[in-house]
């Protein structure tokens, strides 16, 4: 027995000449004996638990196999007459492709509009350009020239002036905006409403009928927003009302389209 303990790596028993001769057991030998008994008890419990776990596993496996056999028998009893028949193929309706059938299981947007919000956040805008005093004066001089030529066109003394301008368009959803280019014929300069009406269709163009002088009842009302430029549309189709304060660049030409 002592050799078996040594083979398992146990502690060697102390050599006590008095043990076994009817004398009291030494402390060293008592400690060795108690450690040995505790180790043997622990090993026995572990072996017993392993046998118990193995039994439970066998029972579970047996129960699963029994359940499968019962399910198979029930399936044969219920559907034995049709279980081996070929799948039905309709001659009236074509077979639906696999990708179409799988579409019903495709993921959907649980948060409606969330993707649009992400795209809107990622969309960049630019700051309004800051113009120097000489640039503002240059724009005002160009507008005065446009107003005179529009008045002359109203009186039949000349064609409408062509303009090529860049205007800042504020973004309706976030801070900043974009700069849009507008080219066409100027048909009206409204100093009261501070707008420049431009015919962007490229046609011959006609004066507004009132020239640079605003109507007695006030400025001409706009009718919406141009999908092409984002600027306010005038009362005539194909024309936009450009706010004078948003113009950052303007070039004035004569008759004909601006190149």
C-alpha cells in the first residue's frame, strides 16, 4: 500500500519505530495518515461523480434516440402515403426564382429614416463667402449697369443684358450653403426687394414690363424654389429671383448668351 502511494506521488510515511508497538502515534505520522485518508476520500468521490455523470449522459442519449424513433413512426403514420411522392410542379404558374423567394426574409430598415439622417449629417456645406468692400462696390456698379440696360430694353432702345453670376444659396436644413452659378438675361432689378430677376431658359427674353422700377404695390412675389439652382423662382416660368445680397460675383455682357 505504501508503494502504491509512492507511485501516485504521495508523501512517504514517516519512519517511527514506536508506531505499531502499542505506543502513541507521532504528530508527523498522524499528519501523513490524515492527508492520505483525505486524498483517498476525494478520489473516491470524484470517481463516483464521474460514474454518475456518465449514467446521466447515457440516459439522455437513450431518451433522444427514443424520441427520434417515435417521431419517425408518427411521421410515417401521418404522411406515409405522400412522403415519397415527387414535389408538385404547377403548369399554370411559373416557378418563383430563389432570389425572389428569399426576398421575404431580407433585412428591413427597422429605424425608418435613420439612413437619411446619416446621409444628411455627412452632407457638407460651405460657409458664406466674405466679400471685401471693393468687391461689394464692384457688384453694385454692375447692378446699376444692368438696371440701365433693362430700362433701355423696356423703352425699345436695346437688348436685354446678359449676366453671368454666382450666388450663395443658404441650406434649408443646416448651417452654411452652396454657391450656384446663374447665366442668362437680366429682365429686372428690384431695388426695393433687393432681387435680380434672370431669364435662365436661354430664349430671346422680354423685359419684366416695369424695368428697374418696382411696382407700386411692392416687389413681384416669387412662386417657389428652382430645382436647378435652389434660388427663388420668379413670377414667369424659366426665371429666377436672385437676392442681391447673396451675389458674390457678377459679369455683365451685351446681347446674346453669356459664354
